[in-house]
């Protein structure tokens, strides 16, 4: 078996899979389930200083299904907020959990005042938390709801403040709503963070057309799902070569291959959340098996052999080969004359219907859309 040991902040963990801060990590019994399935660490549900966040309205989850042929997709839309407990009760649960499980227990906090950041961090270190996740990125925190462009500066000050109070690792969790995530990553590295978590949920809004009002209790909500991974991969691959600390990737994981993609982009660990909500803790074991199979198949004995392997392969836009080298070809035996290719082609003279199959003409510019949408996979992109 390959060695999957890696890092979360300055903590060594047995594999890259970390359960993210959410309802799935609220208390000991859930964390035990994560450990049984093979998770390397768990970030407990975030403790907020603001008391109103400690009680969720009901219901607090919605699966938004957007229908429309190839555009069909779903979004996990959640009004779930903070841990229901105050600091004392949260600290008790941390203490109880640390004694019962063998994997690292990471506390997550979101505060408003400097004094609370200091007090909460010190208390949770004393309770036995093995690391702290500084979560200024929750969609329901005031700085996110007000849309202020001061997140990076506030996060830097918070990291410095908390680092001054505790000796355990302090990792900063990013909001995805930043002007320049790379600059933020470099700045937090310089500020002394022990690790970065990229990213939290996006803030979102969906609307009930019949009521002409926001769904989910009339307000905004966090939203995530498989679509979110591409944003995270893009910025982690840019940040990983520029910082000297581990990055924990978060957002959009829905299969074991996604764990591998995060590592290839430069992440040291990967956090999962929505997939546990949708399929249960069993996904942890399945994802880890996929990682093992990938490493064995590629001949990798440890994570560092392929972590960040794609970073140097991301080509700047001005260096992309723009030569027209491929065009569409139709397999006449597979074509059913459905006409989708002609309908979606922006250069409609490129396709004409034949007696048994559509025909591609020389006007084809090689964009590839027809091949992606062909329901019979009858169209292939081939060399000119």
C-alpha cells in the first residue's frame, strides 16, 4: 500500500482526507463515524461569537435542481450556520472528542471582537484542540453579508492575534469572494499562518418565482456542489508554488478522482462536506480507495511525488496554441440524423443533413461543441 501521509498546517495526518466544518462534524458521535471510515482529521462545526447564528431555521437545506437538457445540474443550498453551543459547551465537546478518537480534532471559530478571537482560541487550545481553523469566510458572517472588500486585511490581523495567543497550528479559511486569492494566500503566509484552507462556500441567492421572494427564509444562503471545484483548483494551482505552507483544498468534491485533482493542483489535504450530506460517511472509504488505486497504478509511493504536478503545466493565455488543428468528423453508422449538431453550430453551413447521416463541411472551425452535445457520440474531433 502507498504511503498517503501528508500535512494539515503543521500537523501530520495519515491521509489527505479531512471532514470539513459543518453539521457532519458537530459532535463526537459523528466524528467517530468519520474516523471509522478512514478520515485523517475532522474540523468541528464552527463556533460563532454571534449568538443568533447558533440556531438554524427549519428547513435549512435545499437541493436546487436546474433542468434543461445538457444544462441539468444541482446545487446544495444551505442555511446551516454555527454550532448550537456557547464557548463552554463547545470546549467540553472538544475535550470529550479528543479523548475518544485518535485522529486530530480541529476547532473552527468565527468571532467579531478581538477579545473573543483571543479568548476562544486560548480556551479551545486548553480543551485539547490540535489545531484551529480561523473561519472569517462563512457566508453568514457580517463581513461577507455586507460585501466589504476588507477581508484580506482583517484575516491577516486575526491570524497574527490568534498566533500570539496559542501554540497549536492556526489555519486561515478563505472566502472565495476575493479580488485576488493569490495575493491573499501570499499575504497570510507572510503573516504567519500555519496553513490555508481554500475555500469556504459561496454566498448565494435563489428566488421563488411564484412568491417573488428569496427561498430559504427570505435571505441569502451558502451554496456549493460539484461545480465549485474548478474555481478552487484554479487558485490552489496558482498559490501552491508561491507559499511555503500546506493548503487544504475545499469545495466541489463528489468522487475520489476529485481528491486526486486537488493534490495534483498542489493541495496537501482535501476537505469534504456536501458528498457526506448526500451519500453518508461511506464516501470517505471509497475516495481513499480511489486514491490508493491511482497511486499504485502510477507507481507513486507517497503523496509528495505527485502533489502540485500540474502547477507548472498551466499555460498562460498568451502561450496557448491557437492553430486550427482539429475538426469534427461524423461516424455515419452511429449518426441518427437528430440534427442537434446543425442546431448548435455557430457556423451552420458546416453541417447538412444527408440521407442517413449529417455531413461536416470545410466551414467547420473545430470548436468541439457538437462533439460534446451529440447524444450518440457519433462526432469525434480529429486532426485536419
